């Protein structure tokens, strides 16, 4: 099969491209490299040293003999998007090519607009290009569990059976996004759902939880192939931030009470889920939704786990509660369904198995690269 990975220079995209290539898929990468530009403009950097994309692709071919076809361009440019699909003729398109940070989208009006234009226009262009030149192609789109918010009912996989005034229907699950970024993902889902209905496209929306880990079988083969570990307040996750803080002796900064609960999964499970979605494609006209996570933790749970693992490494780890810059419930119900990918054969990794080797040891290895000025939050939701 031919698979086009959009956003293939990014955290999830790079790991996915290598994973699929190693398993015999003919893989193409599309990326505008804008994430590298945003790092420069924001004055931030990943903990791990990321090689230029051309060097990464070349090193992969040297090690495996397999070529990653690279196209540099922006999918908000429709002619570029259409031409890539027409030339590559993919059986599946994996769409990671979006601005994926909630704090980035909340910096100010410009960042909110940039996020929504980048994400919505790019996805709409991709839908039109698939319809016009690649109608049999299966779109595998990275969504987010953040679309659902934290409702006071259990979260189903995309849809909810509703009974009202004696009638029943199966409807998209109500969405309560918590940032302009998460709103863009909701709008994406609606657009893809509509396109599947009117054009009989086939699409899988992977509502992904928070991803952790640096190491996959492929990225571990050479330092040139190493993946990102973002710990800054814009693109870094709480778990990444805690691991870096533990490595340098900084107190773990828990936002508020720390009861905020979300779904999590290992990067190795991310790439496995994408492959399962590709290998078991949606039907024409079908818009299906898989909740892509394996475990649920609160922020305080994560801090305590990092503290325990850090102690095993001989680190002195303290926990500090700081004012929450976000507008979110700090104590809430959270119970989400995640059965469909398991039915397709997902065998999950657990955080307890990965925390030391795939996060803390990496943080300790590269702690000389830490910029402490990146750690504390400066973006406030109510600004």
C-alpha cells in the first residue's frame, strides 16, 4: 500500500512514517516545516537534538534501503495539495499536519486565527483533493480526546444514542472543547463527516489522548532518527515537563489541584493504532471514530509516578502546586470508552513500563540541553 503521511516531520508523524516504512508500506512524507519555524519564533527547542528533515530521510534509507518520498509544502495551498495526491496516488492519507497546541492557540488573537486557518483550511483542501483526484483513498485523521471536554457522563466513541420525546437516533457525541485549538479539531470532525456523507469518502477520526515517549523500534536505531521531547509550556505535555523537571532538580509544577484527568498512550501505541486503521479501512461513505488512548491519569497521578520513578534513579523530586493558567475543571468525572482499536488487535503498552526508559532516562541523558526559562507557564486563558 502507498501511504502519504502529512506532517511527517512532526512528533507523531515522523514515528508513524518510519513504522509504516519498516513494515513494507510505500511511504511519502509531506511537511511545510512550519513547526520548526514556530520553535524559532517562540524561542523554544525540543530536549532531544532533531536533525534536518533531509538528513533524517537520508539516514533512514542508508540504514534500511527504504526510501521516504519527501515533499516540502503547505496543504493550505490547494494546488500543492492536489498535485501531491495526483502524483503519489496514495491508498491512505494519514493527516498529522495541524497546529496541535492548546496554549499556542490561546496566546493571542493572531495565534488563535493562525491555528484555525491552518487546521481548517488544510483539512478542507485535503478533503477536496481526495474527492477530485483520489476518491478511493482512506483518510486517517488525527483528532483529539480534547474535543469531548470533561462531560459529567461517560464518553463514547464518537457517537451517542439519544432518546427524546419517544424517538431515538444515533448522533455525534456532544463536544465541549477547551481551547481554540480543540475547537479547530471539532470543526475538522464536522467537515470530514459532511464530506463522507456527500462524496462517499472513507475516513477514520482517531481521537487521540496525550502521547508520551520518545522511543520506537525505528527511532531508536540512530540518533539522527531520534524523536522530539517537548517540555516547554507551549508544546510540551505535563508528563514531559515533569520528567525534565525531575532530571534537573526543579519541583514538578502541578497546575492547580491536579485532578484534571485525561487519556494517555505510548508513542508505540500511536503508530500501531494508525497501522490498524489503515489495514482495516473505513467503508465508502463511512466516518468512523476511534478513541485512541490506553490509560487514564490525573495530572497529580502523573506527578506522583514521576516522583516515584525519579527516586529509583536517585533523583530528589519534589511536587509543587502552582496557579492554573487554564480555564478548566480541576475535579471532574472522566470515563471514556476505548474498545474499537483493541478489537482490531491493539496490544497496549503501560506507562509504568515506559516511564523510566522512554522518558526519564532520556530526560537525564539530555538534561544539559534544558532551558529552564521554557518551563513555567506564561500563557493565560483569561488574558
